[in-house]
């Protein structure tokens, strides 16, 4: 529980307790991690490629019609607790609320992928990008320029609330765009199409 975000159950429970230290009708932690890879392929060359990882946690406390919210990208106990104090102070009530014992709620996996995107090298992505460019260029002799954009995202979330429920979800997303520019008899036109899905390589 929480290994992906490098937080242990004790940190989660103490943060929820801090979040509800001034009272709460509801309170929760929303951990999120996104790993993104993108490629831009223009006229036969890779003009840009990047990979990034973003992660953080949002903290929310609700009392009546008031909501306290805070966010931090630093997933260390001291910083998370400080964010909890900020959210709790915005929506302050009176009586502290103790979080229940944490328990992992089994949830269905809607987007099962055989190979995680973190295990897929650029050597497997790039041939797909090149093949899309080749097919687009072969479509008509009038085509002068082909641009292919690739993006894959592996997003993982974990939510914990005052009732002790902890749920996780994984949301992959892959997209391939092809943009073409064609010219014939002095007339130039451009168009594009894309395909996307919550799937793996």
C-alpha cells in the first residue's frame, strides 16, 4: 500500500488525522503519478523526444459547505503533513475526527496492459512512428510533408479517505497523430488524423 508513492500506511493515517484535526465531514488524499513519453517525427527525422515523471498528492477537507484543499509534489511525511495543516485550517470546525483503520479496497482493472510503458524502450516506439510516416507519405504523390506525433502516458492514482478506504487505479493512454501537407497544381492543403486508446504497446 503506497509503495509506488513511497509512503507507508502510518504516514497516510497520520496525514488524514491532521487533515481532520479541526473536524471534518469528509477528508481524503489523492496521490497521482504520471509517466509520459512523447516523440515528434518530422520529414524523416526525430525532431523532439522527451520523457517525464510527475507525482504529487492533493489533500481535501470538507466541513459543511467549506472545503480546504492543498497540494504538494514533495512526497515526504513532513511536507505532506504541512499541506494537511493548510487544508485543515481553511475548513476549520471544532471536534477532531479520527481516521478509521486503513484497508485496501479491491477495484477492477479496466485497462490491463501486458507490458508496462516503463518497460518499453524507444527502440519499440520509434519503428511504429516511422511506419506511420511511411504509410502516410505513400498515400499520394502530392504529399509534401508528413509529421507524426506519438504520446504514451502511464498514470497511477491512490485515494485514501477518513473511512479507511484505500483504492488504486491505473490509467494508460496512448495516442498517435499523423499530419500531412499535400500540394498539387499550386494548391496546398493539410489534414490530420489520430488514433488513441487506453492500451499498451
